[in-house]
C-alpha cells in the first residue's frame, strides 16, 4: 500500500492545471476528490486480487488507481482522448491497468474483453457519466459476458429508482430491468461535495450482484409488457395493457391476467418481478 497516492483536492487541481485540462460538462466530468469515497466504492464492490475489473470513465484515474491496488487487473474505457497524458502520468506505476480510449456505447466491449481475458468473470466498477447512466447500464447487462457484479456511482434519484420496491414511487421499468438481472442494493450515499466540479445533485453507490441465471423469459417480451404496464401509472393493469396497442382484445388480456392470478384492477406499480414474469409467460408469442 506504500506506493498509493492519496488524491486530495489540491493534488488533483495541480495535475489538471499542469496539463491545462478543463472538465467538459457534456461528458459528465465530475471527478472524485475524496479518498474515503474512492475506498468505500472499491471496498463495497467486494473485488479481490482474483478479480478483473472493467471500469467505465476513469477520468484522471482516481478510482482506477484504487482498483489497480485491490484487483487483479483493470480495463478502463474512456471517451475523452484529452485525458491520455494525465492517465499516463497518474497510472504510470501500475502494470495491471489498461486504458482503452473510445465510447463505451460504441466499442465492442465483448470482443475487447474476450481478446484479453477470454471467459474470465467481469466485475464492473465505475463512477458513471450521469448523462448516459441508463444506456450504459443497459449495454453492460447486454454484453453477453460472464458478468458477476456491478458497483456504480449514479445520481441519487436514479439509485433509488434502480433499487425501487413495488408499491413505492421509485418503482418502475428501471427497477424491474435491474432486478431482472441482479439483486441491487444502495451501499453508500455520496454528497456532492466530494466532486470537482460539484454536480447539482447528490449521488449514491449501487452494488448489483448478478443473478446466476436470467429468468428464462425472452427479455424483449418481458420488457414490452413492463413498458405497457407503466405507460399509464394511474390506470389499472387491465386498462394500461389494453390501451397500449397490443393486438389483443381487452377480454383476452383479462383472461391472461386471471390465468396469472393478478387482479385486473391492480395498478402496474404494485406488481412484483415474479408477477410480471408470470404475466409474460402467459402472454402469447405474438401480441
Ligand atoms: N472515474 C473518475 C472519477 O471518479 O473521478 C471520473 C468519473 S466522471 C463522473 C465520468 C467519466 O466518464 C469522465 O472521465 C468522462 O470523460 C467519461 N465518459 C463520458 N462518457 C463516456 C462514454 N460514453 N464512454 C466512456 N467514457 C465516458
């Protein structure tokens, strides 16, 4: 642990000034300046020397460095090429880190990972750029790699929706998407004072342990039904599903709900993941 450089606001500012780097809001560049938060994220991720980590958005390498110390290796994907000279400097001491420059939403991350590490399990740890949180989460769960866990810092409201329980205001399509794939938990609340520049919103760290097997219902079918159920939150599940434009009559949908043991006057937001899965099983292939 001796070679560890603890980042402080002044060392980070000094690095940024020396390289003449200015943060770009459009890239969600809010950099961590608090060692406790950085360590908390890595400890909360549970990664060990056995684990390989994929990081999205290393920035100037603050979280990357902590990961390099605690994990077997880190592959970090950064969109902003201007960070290259900074990352070369801040991560110079670590031979278990590789930075891949490119857009995490455009690169073939499955190929990049498999070319390097074959079928080694993937642990994702990231302070995500907030403007693309949900597309990035969607892409990561769709990677078709042996994904084991994700530990991500996101906007607090998004964290609450990701972990939302049925019957609460936070529950919706995002909660079901996350729970379809994993067991999520908010492991840390993070005030905006630990970033430069300070974002307007507070943040939270969500740890997701990926389920061993997915529920076995075609994802697309499942999420079409979820989307329809939440399209009209104030309506009953029967009315929401029958006014969505599926090629099924109201009577047919009522029958599917009955078969699924779901009272047709309930609202979509009261249905659990299991109930949505049963509903999806009972929907026909084409609808
Ligand atoms: N990990 C650093 C930290 O915690 O201080 C920086 C986190 S900052 C919130 C998000 C980072 O993601 C920035 O470095 C930004 O340039 C990068 N980024 C933004 N969009 C990206 C994308 N589509 N693909 C990869 N990196 C991206």
